[in-house]
């Protein structure tokens, strides 16, 4: 399941515990659209990871807070702390590897 957040509900949507993958994207971004099916498949197959999509046009404060300079940018959080951050589209396998790097396993 993918959750959606904007500036007004970001802190309530993004849990402060566990592993969270935040996808900062934009509706006009081609690579973001291309990555969407991989992100959906990853979210469906990894219920232990909370996946949150944040449209940078609807959440400029959240994007600024994570210093997002390009989209897509993926931020991996563990217990509210940034573990890793990467810009650019990823495949489902790359998403899994990116999250495994911060899983503590």
C-alpha cells in the first residue's frame, strides 16, 4: 500500500518508527511516472516498509526539509532518521536493494 502526503499531513502520514521509503515526485516528471509501477509493486511485496509518495508541488516545505533538488528523490527513514537518500528512478530490484541497505539486517 502506498500512502500519499502533503505539507499539511506529512507528519501524521509518515510514521516515526520503522522503515519508511518516501518518494518525492511530481505529476509532470517523466522518470517519476516511469518508476510508479515499480514502486507500487515494491510496496505490495514489502508490507514491512511504509511507502509514502509526496508530490513536491503539493509539499514544498517537506521537499525543502529534505533538500530535494530533483525528482524523483527517494529518502529512506528508519525511526524518523534519514538513512539514505538518492535521486533518480529505480527499478523494483533497486528499490529493494536501497531499502535493504537501511533495514539494519
